[in-house]
C-alpha cells in the first residue's frame, strides 16, 4: 500500500485508497503472529499516526465533527496498545544511556533493578498481546466510518490547506520550543514533526529526490525528538527512586545527552522550517502543478 498520491490518480481516490489500506494494515498487524507483541504494538501505533496525519491533511475538506470523531478514533486505538510498551521503551532508554561497558553495567545494576520494579508496578496492562486484543473491536467501526467519509474539494485544494497548516504548526512549535524550552513544548514539536513526515511522504512524487531528502530529515528529527522525550520520561522515573551518588551520575549523563539532542534538533529545524508558511505552500503548489501538467 503506497502512502502517496500517484501521478495519474485523483486526489479523492488516493485518500480513500490510502485510508482503506491503513485500516487493513492495522487489522493485519494486530494478528501478525510472526512478530513479537511489542513489535505489533509499535506498528499498530505507527499506522494509527499515519492515519491521523492523513486526516489532518484533508481536515479542511471534512466536516469538523467528522474530523474530530475520526481523529479521536485512531488516537484511542493507539492508546489502547500503549502502556506496556512505553515502560519497556523507558527501560531500553536507561540501558542505552548506561552503555555496555562491564564496569558501567555493574555500577548501574542495582539502579536498573529498582527502575524495572517501579516501571512495571505502575503499568496497568503488562501484556502487550492483551492490549492488542482491545484494539480489535474498534476496527469494524473504523471500516464502517470509512464508507461514509465525504471529502469536499478537488486537486491540490483538497490537501494543500491542511498541508500548509501542519507546516505552520510545526514551525510555530519549533520556535516556541527554543524560545522557552520545556519538555511539553519539545513533545508538541515532535508530534507536529511526525505529521509533517507522513504528509511529506504523501506528496513525495511531486519531486521525488528533494521530497525524499525532506522526508529523511523529518524522520531524523522525529527520532531525535523522541529520544529526547524518552530521556525526560526516564528522568522522572529515576527521580522517583530517591537520591544517591549512583543516581546523580546517571542523571548528569542524561542531561548532557538531552542537551546534545536538542542542539541537533535545532539544526534540523533551521533547515526544515527556513521558508515562511506562505512561501512553502506556494512552492509545493507550484511543484504540484508542474507534476500534474499533461505531457
């Protein structure tokens, strides 16, 4: 299932094809026994995020009530699968921070054991497979809703305003994150960067090589903002364990790594949001027109 509008495909047809493909993909991912439950959870959540990015790009073409209902549907499906995997991600983040040197591992072993106990004691659903089973009932309703989806407009006008809004929100979130840095502001920027990643992929054929490079940059930005957020969550869990020299050493390394990631993210942001929103939308519209012009 190509998550992009094809050259000779009507925009409405493309949106319906992609949306149906995403719901079908979630259905198959939930029941894919070739993957571990953790991997299935990750893929289900990623596919739901792709659907929410698709809904955002066509939001101006939908009734507001329809958009809100469908966005909430895929947000909730992703959340159903989430808590148990999130705990494992935090533990993996700790392991990556400590590294694999025997001396470092030995020094952090006690702290890791306490962190493990804390994380999994606070998770209501420890079994990702059980969490996935909660997703299945919502899929039938998702299929029914797709059949009733009505889009207004045509061509680039159906997707251009939504694409421009995502760009604007991402640029604003980037500026706010560095004007007054906070974990919440960086997390909001991360969400907007993910939507921009998928929408860039959606329009990838308008000029393949530059859009592919832009998509790669958004993917790297999303990964680094995700790593920064994981470190912030890990910091909160570690502080809940109490003090100690061992903990202080890990927290010092953690803050150094967060600072390094924020610097890298700023470089990505400076490039990805260099244009004004109006100029960026105008450029993408011009590329679209050239791409769609008959040979």
